[in-house]
C-alpha cells in the first residue's frame, strides 16, 4: 500500500478509492460546543481532491461525509474549496514548524537549515493534493492567493530561523526564498527518483545560487569603488523598512495596553 499521491514502484500514481469517512473522524469534526473543525473538513476533502481537485464538488462531498450542513461549513470557509486549499497549505506550514521543534539544527550551516526547512515543508504535504493546488492557484482569479500562501511560507521559515531584519533585506530574503520554494515544488511534483533525491539535489543548487547573490551584495557594500558607484541606490534601499503593525486605528492598543 502506498500513501495518497505517492508513486508506486511501477511508476503509477497511487490514488485512493472513494470511501465513507469513519465515524471517529465525523465525531472529531465537531468540537465540544458543536463548532465545526476546519482541520477535519480539510482532511475529509483530501479524500476527494485526487478525483475532483480543490473544487465545489470536493467541498460539498466533504460536508456530506462529515454529516454537516454546507451552509454551516461556509461560515468557516466562505469561499469553499479555495479556503480549504489555503487551510491545507497552512496546516503544512504548521507541521513544518512542529518538525523543526523536534530537530537539533545547531550543527547545521545556515544554508543547510533553510534547505532542511523547505524539505520538511514538502515532506509534510501530499503530492497529489499539492498538484491539484497548483492547478487551482494557476487560475488568474486565485493566483494572488497562491502567491500570498508561498510568501507566508517563506516568511515563516525566516522567522522560525530567527531572522530579525528590518530593512530591505526583509523583502529580498522572502522574495528569493519564495522563488526557490516555488521552483522546488514544481520539480518535486514530477520527481520519481528514490527518496525524491533529484528534488533535494535541485534544492541544494538553488540555495547555493541564493548564497552567491548574498555574497555579491556584501561585496558591493564592502568595496571602496562599488559602494560609491551604487551609493544612491544603496541609500534609497537603506530607507526601506519591513512592514510593521498599523497603529492609530480604532480598537487597537499600544504595547502598554493604553487604548489609542
């Protein structure tokens, strides 16, 4: 038996047979106060994703399997399958952070820590669910949501690794890592090598490319000649700051607890 979305030894994609969600899953879908669990709804949807993608049909089938009213479920996921796909992505991010908490990364170089986080993120995902997700987020009306999801993953990786940058580096770090993550996902989706070795080798090469860019940036700043040539651009970039919380709005409070 192989897991959903994995490739069998013969090269075929392992797809599940439709089945009725077990009673224990139905029970876990509702909290003590009768509130629907988004995670249980996502897990119920995963059974149908290989057949129907992240679609309205999948959303309604998940509701049927859990025995919940579609209108009730829409209170939690108003956009239906789109919100379920985004919730599934967020669950993968959470699993990555949980994996990191149980690992000792002290002996790893920083570039290896980044590579490990990307690898753990992919290992937390189901290949077929991600494949169907790329189809959903390739649609023009959903492309923005897909880009934001990848950006959040890149941001979470940097924050988990202790990034405290507050200047333009805040943006460049996340932009480059988001690009790396997106390209690695595409390789991973088609990778049939043992243990996804081709994907991990590609990941290492992309991380190495990013490190070269960072090294070049440092050389420009430290060079007596280049630092003067690029003085104006460097000065302008130095004025860029990482996004902060918006203050002065009704209902927000200062760190001291005093109402604004």
